C-alpha cells in the first residue's frame, strides 16, 4: 500500500508523475546553501561512540516565508550528519516521536542484520497498536504480509554499526515496508561520513572546501506541506493500468541540503563535492557550467563505497537515486563575482537548475589530486564466482494490483529469494525494462559489464547502487562477506521499492 491519506484540496497538482507546487517558489540561486549540523556523540567510551536521534515532526522554513511540516531526524532536514572513523563502532539510538512506525537503514553500511533496518523491524510510536501475528496495521488500513522474523520495538531502538569499512559517504533513511517513499519524501534522510587514515593521508580539499550535498526534489502543497500523492487503489486493480505515481514521484523544486536551488560562496580553489541523490525517483546528469557557458571538469575521486583507484575526469556526472559521487571541481582562474551553476541536463525549466557557486575571492591552493588514490579496491575475478544469477527488473503483478517485480515476484518478507554462503563470490546479471537503480545491502560490488560491453567511466570503483537504464543489462561481481543473516536487494526508485521491487538474500 503506497497510499497515505491527505485532504484532496491540499494536494499539489500534477502532470503525469511530476507534481506542481501550489505555493510561490523562490528564484533559483537566492537562498544560501545550508550545511547539515554534524552530530555530537551523546556518550563516548574507550572504543566507541553513542549518538541519540529523536525522530520528530517540526515546522521549518524551506521556501522563504512558508512553513513546511516535516518528519525529521532530530529536527532538521537533512538530518544531522554523523561522522565516524573506520574501525570505531557507533551506536545510534533512535527514538520515534512520529505518528507512524519507522525503520532506520544505514545505506552502504556493512551492518549486522539486526541493525540493518529490515523493513518489518518496526519501531512503533507510543500510541500505535501492537501488531498481531497476522497483520501489521498500517496508517492507511493496509495490511502487510506477516513476517514471523520481525523484531518489533516500541518508541526506541539502538542500531549498532561496526564501521568496519572503507571511508565513504553513506546515508541513513527510513526503510519501513510499503512506506519508505512517503517517509523519505517527508524528510527522513541524513548523511553519514566515514573517515579513515588512507583518505587522511591525501591532500584532498577539506574543512570548508568539502561539501556534503544531498540533492532531492520535492513539491509543496498549498498549506506548505510536502504532500505525498495517494495512489488510487481502483486504478491499481485494473489489469494493465498503472497509477501515475507508480513510475515514481517527481517534485518540481530541487533542494540541496534542504534548500531550494541554493547558492554557496566559494574561493578560487578546488572543492570536494560529496554528491548524494536522495530523490525518490529523479535522475540527474550533473554539469558545472560557468557564466560564459564553459563546462568545468568534475574529477571523480570516489564512488558509493569510497575512493577510486585513480581519478576519472567527467564533464557530466549521471546520478541515480541513492548513488553517491565524490567529485572535485576547481574554481581556479574564475573572476570574483562570477557564478558556476550545477545543472541537471535531464531537467526542463527550473528542474534543470540545481545549485550555484559564487566566486567570492581569490585564494591560495593547497590541495592536490594524486594520480593514485587507493590501492585497496577488491578485484574479484569471474573465475572465483560460485554462482551466476539473473534478475529481471520489470513491471508486474503484486498482491494488490500492478507494481514492480524482480524475477516475476513482488517482495514478500516471508520468502527467501536468494540463499548464499558467507564469503561466496557471485556474479549477478540484471536486466531492466525502465530505469531502475539497483541496490544491494551489506556489500559493495564492482561493475563487470554494461549492455554487454565494458563498464562506463562512471561505473568505476566500489559501488552499492547501479543505475540500469531502460532496456539495459549489466553484470556486477561481489563477495557476500561480513555477516550472516537476512539482507535485501531492491530498486531504489522509492516508489518501485514500495510497490514490490525488493527481494531477500539469506547469507548462511
Ligand atoms: Cu537506501 Cu535498502 O536502501
Ligand atoms: Cu525501479
């Protein structure tokens, strides 16, 4: 059930699956870029840190002069950034003061299954009725399939992350079964940066010259809220008919770190942009364009799971939902007062604009992009693989109407789709009907091929999400190491995910 109730009159209008905001929008590049606060530990013991986050509703000013009700991690959207060190475990205690059950997943984390945020491991709010053995009562009255393995908590839950993984930018977000898309849309997303000695040894831009950038599109209803469109259940029952939002919900306002088309002052030097696409369904092809129409190089130094072996220079960076690209852009030589816009080549009108940088003054350069970045990337070979599996990602039938399926089946928490052994190397082959960003929990993977050919330049490095384009096939290779237990893989178009496009991996 994707439906969330909301008064009809308050809903933003839409054309197809693109919503249209019902409030006045600011001119692009007038609102300053916010940087989410870095969370202070609430406790530190010799080997680990503890953080406390309260999930709560707040009213915030996202659009100038307009109040927007949000679901937040600790009162902000994005939620606070957590910064941790490789090898130093972190416990995050989440307290649910929202009106709905929640589940927290650390995307990209090498996390034991009990803390991975399985979609039925709900944290119930104070007043929520206890789920019975046979159903879990949802806010729209829909019933999830029973999951005998679910571990349900009330009000609080501690998630423990060993942080035994490479430096990388991860993100945390809601992962509740059937309701991930509306929960993220309403604000439940934050960044989590892991640092390590390998990265510290490089002279990469840091401090004010390292910018975590969460890009997400949203639309605003007439009351300022981030209204989420309901699905018309009648539409979903008719064979062959898909509701307009089944393709994924697109907003008409591009937010970066929660601000609409923001602008940020920079100096004439290199900046490290840690790009995250936290949109439910929107894809971007990002370019950095100067006032005189010149495209600046975006030098990619890292992927979803950390540093590349060597930098890769792009002029366009494609970024699908949930992907991260770590790029360096150099503002050297640009005149003070001029602007560099980060644009989305796939957008039209205002959705083509993302954010801008204004060159404030000249500065000395102290950074350096080495020709070799990291030498610890896994190099699994096809010959090591003990299984080769095929998965078709396409539209299909789920329990209650049309949705999205993997290998012909919609998500069922009670079914094990893939069983593998701890330590097994496997090759997975994907085929997609339309655009599907495919994400595996627990492991990072390498892209082996795309469309039967060599991977594209932006497929470099260690990834946890691969963007499959319409009609495209791809192969990845990974090793299922770390922990035993039940994990997920799914499409990260959040609407596709809620509408069935998810499956279970059991590591034994
Ligand atoms: Cu970003 Cu299964 O999640
Ligand atoms: Cu999809």
